[in-house]
C-alpha cells in the first residue's frame, strides 16, 4: 500500500511527527531501521526519560545556546504544558522534580515509548523496519525513499533521523548524508552534553569517585567564566562526567581554538573566611593527630592522598605543626581544585549532537525545506541543541508536531 507521507526515523521527533500528521488526516508510513521504535528514548534520563521541562516556552528558548530564535513559532505552538497534557492524555501520569524536570511517575522510559507506540497503532500509522538510504526526487519535489530492502513512493517526507550520538540506537548521521545529497548545507556535527577529558593523573587516581553538592566553574582561554553551577559530578579514568559536567559541556563549543579549565569548589557552602575558621579548629582540636587524619574529616577518603601530594605536606606531620602558609594551601585546594580540560569525549558518547542541517534553509513556521518541495525536518537532525533538563526532548516534540501537521496540511 502507498502512503502519502513517509517519516524517516522512529525516535521522539519522528514519532511525534507521525502522530501529528495522522491526527491531521494524513496517511503515514514510519520508516525505522531498528526492530522497535524509540531506542534512544529508552536510555534518556538514565532510563527514566526526562520528557520536558515544566516551564514557559521563553525559558526553553533561553536554554538553547545557539539558534534559539528559530524555535519561536514551534514552541509557541507546542510549549511544554502542551507536551505534559499530551502524555497525560495518553495515560502516562507525570511528575516534576528538581530543576522543573518532568518524568513519568513510574520512572520508566518504557511507559513513554509504549504510549507513543500505541497511539501510532491507533492512528493506523504503518511502521516499516527498513533503513532509508536516499530521498528520491521528481521534478524538484520528493517522490519517495530508497531503503535497504526496497523503495517507497510518497508525496511528502519528514526527515527525523537523529544526529550522531549513541550510534547503537540508530543515530549514525544518515540524515545528514541524505539532506546533503539534496543540496542542504550541514553545519559540522559536534558533541554536546558530553563527558570531558582532563590532562594529568589526578582524575585516573580518583576514578569512580562521585562528588555531591560541589560547585563547578568552567573558564575559557582568556579566563572568562562560561559556566557556574552546583550539583553532582564523577571522576573517570579519562577525566570528569556527571550532571554538572554534561551541562558545562554545552557551553564549550570551540575546542579547536579554546583551552578550557575547570575549578571545583569542594566546600561551596562555606566562604573562604568561614572555611579557614573551620580548618583552624580541626587542626587545633586534633593537634597531636597526623595531618592526613584531619584531612579525612574534610574530604572523601579517596581524595586524601591526592590532597597531600598537592599541598606537599607530609601525611604524618602533626596538626599543631602545620604552618599558616600550609593551612592557606589546604584552603586554596579545597576552594579551587583545578583541572585542565583537553578534549570532549567522542561524539558517539554525547547525549545530543550539536550541528546539523543549516536552519537558514528551513522554514521555522513549518519545518519545510526551502530547497526541496515536500521535504520537512524535525529533531536532532537540525542544527539545534539545548542544555540538560528535558529541553532537547522538548525541541523534538515541538519540531515534530510542527513538521507533521504542516506536511499533512500541504498534502490536504
């Protein structure tokens, strides 16, 4: 059976596009390379699926570091509260957590995927397992899709094939190649929301150590503060990761020209003066104890040997013998634990891909290509990315719905 509209990609944006087009009266085929739709959704939010952020559309725009203005129309049409109502109407109760992050009450991403899948079935969207290889044209307009298994005819196509992060889920950059073949410009893909590699042996020595309630500051080459936030992070064999680090990475977009450094405040609840008073008290109360024992009262045990090396104070030195200058050294490292960032991890490990189809070639009100009639885009394949907190999925829902409805209306 021939379908008027083909959606390429069964991720968040693709499923929303297919549902929206079918609701608007379109006959829709969803082309997905994996056996099941929503593979990447399974792993979002550590398997809990951070569906959106409970905020106004304007706050979503503020969470998009580049190109946020492109989303103005899509977010006005499909803001976060619409997304919450949409999933609630499909039988998925939601909850709001720290940072206004929205999750299913069950903490199971499978509930979101199942809701989308059953809505696709209810709307008689035909899900076909095949990998799209090429978009076919006739007289400058789309006419079909060439897949690995066979070719499919259609009158409109929504390209929602994702970026290049987590290739095991099917995001291998196919959409960039198909769009490039049609004359679209691809802004070079780069990782965003990504762990970071650090120079030296400090991080490998603390591999696996998690820090909570610390403050992370990120600086560019010219000592310009580009990120500052309090939360959780973890040391790895290559550097640093965790929520704070992923958020910071979204602000680090010029690794070829910039040298980034990070400063960790291990005691953000105490200013330097208050912390110095506490240090003096610890040293005084344990005056006959070894310096290393005192440090264990202030730091995770895994960090104690490291701090001894950084301060140069012998571990068995009695606390009463620690000089004022040495105490200042301890204070400095507690408030400013420094690392030099060497690179982001490979794009395959990124939560989201920055870069993609150039937005100047896309109509922001419809997500239609300005170069090819009948071609639309949605989701991560576009040059759009945002900070953590449900904002990237919000982009998928907003652009997916806009593309689906616009494509269906053009066919009608």
